[in-house]
């Protein structure tokens, strides 16, 4: 099988190791991976802030960048949700682009979705010693992926999973929300960090760069011993 | 009675204040934890809650699509049972209608069962101005009425109060010293309110549902005050938004199942009061007059807008309980009568989009509201829709230009790569092992409580080549 990687702008700029881990993991599982170089950002920041005209242009750019008919895999529920759920609606009134948007939406998969539901692999043969806890990214709720990441984590050898209280509560990132209302966002991420610390885990695992920069940044500021990892990095550990 | 005076709060200020109020924080966490646990448990206990919620949504969709027909049917069925239907285009019209009913019937003392619609039209001050004494009989509403406040939650209006503050407010109002234990406060409330029920000549309620087929209004309470309000006084006025109409009586169980579960996690509320018209010949009780005020107040405009789905709301409060933002700031910070995620849509729509610029942004768009909503309203989408609408109401700002410029960069991969390179070199000058402790300008809020990641030394793009060698 051949797939294209949608690394996302945050993944490209801030956490390249997540993209690297995704590529290595997929190749280890026998999947051929390419990286369409024209990709930049899916346009979610513009869409969420109500700049739909701008978002439409970026959607078209992204659709064009992934026009090669292969499945698209992204280590981000947030960007996958933008493509899968919002593109078709955003381009609904466009005779040409609506169909192309629906085509890309169908071909695009968040990483855990791809592994569990397309490759049918719940055990990817990973090994990581330690105690982890899992934070559910909000967009996985929208995508209906409430089981997949945990299933994959449960099958990592050596990894003990500690349940996280309010694991599906937003960490407070929300893109522009965290800049516009840093007080509310800050209160949310501090609560999240405290609950993560309470689990006694060595590492918190999430599936999105947004959550990781927010939670990770807060854990760092608190001088916390808890590390943070993307699901792809955990699954790529052997 | 001293009602809140400011229609439009400073949201940023009010929410910041709420964040530094420990008793409020504790009360919100306790309430939302309990109600959300109930919500999840009771949805899970249904055979197929998702299908039931879809079914309810379809009924609402159908009712809204044929609203004209069902409202006319409703007027006929209510009239047939001896009731009178009043059409109120605006909040002002609705206030005037209720005041006139009170005047014509010579009513001086009103009791009210909890009604968000009456809050929406600010009914109490208008009645008091007309010389009618109004008493709220839902215990939570009673507390905020005597405290001169507004509800801070759709179903738990006094959640911002503690036992101690309730004892203070009630002691002050009744001029007696009350202990701060829940039982004696409740018993005192019961004693005071029971007397009000006996004296009242006007009963005012909202309506959780209005059935077109039978001309029935349905009230759901846990305290029984709705039943007393509609049986003791000789005149009953019910105020309902036009979107509360459901077609058939057989639709009712669908919504009763979902309302109680969504709101409190109950299987059914303690009292479900089903009223069809005034007292009929041969009946033992019920009011002599029954009036139904049907309120538009902007709803018919919403019906033909992209925000139509908001009219499906059954006011259960589940989205408030699920919302991590509401949990942190409480209802008053939102500034409107309706709070939480649904309030961030209703307040701008019913009130003014341009005067409520903050509310649509008061959300991380996490979608917990939609997941909890009994009729699965896509609240995040409507918040985004309002954000989009705002751009039409204000002149171009720096933010618009920044987004437009950013888009131009993102459309050109070479420019994106170049910008990223500049950002990387610049930001890494200030970083310590890859993280920034302080950001200037709009980013300064972020770095109050957390570090910000600087771009990596080598982006993924840079590393892609080595992955293939």
C-alpha cells in the first residue's frame, strides 16, 4: 500500500520528530510513504476564525497538493477533521471543487484510524518501558475515534497505562482561543497538567501537535517530570 | 427589585474575575461534575440513546420546517379549550401583553415558575412597574431574585451561590437569622413560598414543550412549584418561544426522556405537569383564565438563517455542564440571560451580533457541547458561523490583514518555506533548549503559564531527504 503523509504545519515546524516517527512506523508496517512537497497548512486557523474565503483558497491548495489519488495519513486528528468534515461543506457550492473535496475527505485518515481501521493493526509491535497516560484530543471526538489510540497503546509491550481523570476534556488549546483568552485557556491547561501529574505517569501521550505544545509547554513551565510524546513516537519505539 | 443593569458585560474582565473566585470555581466544578456524570450515565442506560437523539432532532427539524402550520394549529387547539393565544413579535410586546392581562384581570400578586423565556424578555421589572408583586417560586430563582441577580445556569440558576451565601441572602431578605444548613434553608423557602402561592392571583410559567395537536403545554420541574403556580392562582399565563412547539402528543415522551437525562441525568423529572387549557366545566381545579404568549423576538429571522439549528434547543443545560469554558467562568461572565455554549449563540442572535463580539470566541471549539446535546446541535459550527458574520460588521482590522497575509504565504510553498526559515532563525535566538519562556504582544498571555515551542532546528521538510537516503 502507498500513502501520502500530511505532516501538518505545526508538525513540520514544531515537532518534526512526529512526522519522522510516522514515516518510520508506516514503513516498518510495509506501507510506502511519500511526502507531497506542496503541502503547507490545511487552513483550519482561517476557518475557525471565520475567514472562510481564505480557508477556501487553502483548502483548494491542499486538495491540489494531494491530488495523487493515494490515501492520505496525518498524525493529527485536528487537520484530518478539517479535511474530512469541513472541506466538503466549505466547498459545497463550488461545482468543480466540491467533488474533489469529498474525494480527499474520503481518502484522508488520522494515523490511529489508518492503523486500526484501514491496516487492521491493533498491535504494531511497539515496545516502550514505563507508565503512560493518554489525553484524548478533541477532534478525535468529532471523527468518532474514541477507541483507536487507546487500543494501540494497550498493545505496546512494557507500557503500563494509567487512566487520566477527565481524559476527554479539552486541554485549552483551541488555536486562536489560547491567544484571545489566555486566562481561561491557561486555567484549563493547568488543570490538565495537574491531573496528568496525579496519575504518576512518566509520559503523557496525545495525537495532536496542538495538544502537545499546550500541555507540553505547561508541564515544562511547572518543572514537571512528566514527558510528553505523540502517539506516533510511542508506536515507533521498539 | 434590583436587576442586573448592564446588558453587555466586559467578557474578558468578567471571566478573569470568575477565574480568581475560589468558591465559584469549587461550585462550578462540583455541579458540572455531578450533572455530566448523570448525563453520561443516563444516556448510556438507554437502549440506543444516539438513535433517540437523532429521532428527537428529526421531530424538531420537521416542526421548524412547518412552523407556520403548527403554530396555527396550536392557536386553534388552545382556543378550543378556552385558552387565549397572544402573539408577541418582540420582548416589549410580550411584556405589554402580560401586563395588560394582569391589569384586565385585576391581578396584584404573581407567582412564577422558572422560565428562561421570561428572563429573556425581562418580565419581572415590567410587572413590578405596573404594580404587580412578583415572586419566583423555583428555589434557585427565588434566591437570585431576592439577591437581585440573574440566573447563571439554565437549570441551576443559583449555582454560583453557596449554602453560606444563600443563608446570608435569605436572612437579609426575611429579616431573621437563618442557619446555613440546607434542610432548614429549604424548609424556610417552602414556608415563605407556600404563603405566596395561596395569596397569588396570577401564575406565570414558561413551557418546556407546547403540543400543537392538543393545545397542551408541558412543564417540567423538580420542586412541584410549576404545578402550584398553575393551579393556585385564578389566572395562568404561559410564555413560550415559538420554537417550543412540537407536532403531536406522541412526540412528548421522546423529549421528556431526553430533557431530564440531558439536564440532570434523571430518568424523568420529579414533576411533569401537562396542562390543556383553563378549568373546564366540571373540573375541580385549575385557573379560570389561561393565556399562552407566543414569543418571536428574533426567532423567525433565525429560522431563515444558517443558525436555524439553534432553534432546536430544549434548554436542558447539558452543553453548559459539558463545556470546559463554562466550568471555569460560570454563567454570569457571558453577560446574557442564556450562558454557556448555547448562550454564546443565542445572546448574539437574539440580542445583537455586533454588541456581543466576544461570545462566539469564548470557546476552544472542543465539541463537548455537541456530544452532550440531546438534539446534537452543532454548536461549534454555529460559533464559527458567528465569527464569520462578525467580519461583516466591523471595519478591516489588523487581524484581517494578518490572516490574509498569512494565507498568501501558505498558498506558496516556497514562501512558506522561506518564512519558516526566518521564523526559526529569529525565534531560536530567544529559546532555551527549544522553548520560549516569554512571548511579546498577543503571545504574552500564552507564556504566563506555559512555555512556547520554538520551531525545530530542522523542519520535517528538511529531514524528509535523509529519511529517503
